[in-house]
């Protein structure tokens, strides 16, 4: 799994139709900067994820993004990092990162992911 130093690596659930749509929407909004993103489907990559210090179950439950320098962000911090790379999304990134907003959105995010995975029969 070789990645460029200047690129972000986004670990996403390629078995999730919504995740795929979100990826496509992001790429459309990102325009030229989308080439700075390496999208990696987490399915079937448990060993690779573990080598990076990412628990495969958590990778299903939370978006993970690896920044240059190997730092890994998860959940809303990962979304904020991604949104800050797209000028039209920077305001949203700021809003999501507000101390009052982030915990609320975090709970809603976790609830919706668990619900989706249970519906799909991918989570006990």
C-alpha cells in the first residue's frame, strides 16, 4: 500500500452505497484537488489496516483519513480534514468543528452508521 507524501488517504467502506455517493460528491466538489486524495476501500484489507494501527471494526464504524506524515484522523476530525481541502466546504468544516456542534454530530454520525451496518447485516 504505497501512497504519495502529499496525498491524503481516505479509508472508506466500498460496500456502502451512501459512502460511494459521498465519495463521488466530494470528488465533484473538489475538482482539481481530488487528485490529492487516494481512496482506499477497507473491505478485505484487515491486515493492512492493522499494520497502520486502524482497528478494522472501527474502520467500518468511522471514516479514517491518513494525512501526510502518517497521522491518522477518524470520524468527524477526518471529515473536517477532507472538507478543509475544498474551498466551498471550508465553512461547513468550521461549523462541524465547533465545540458545541461536533459532539452532537458525532453521536448522530455513530447512530446512523451502526443503524446502516445492522440493516445490511454487517454488524452484530
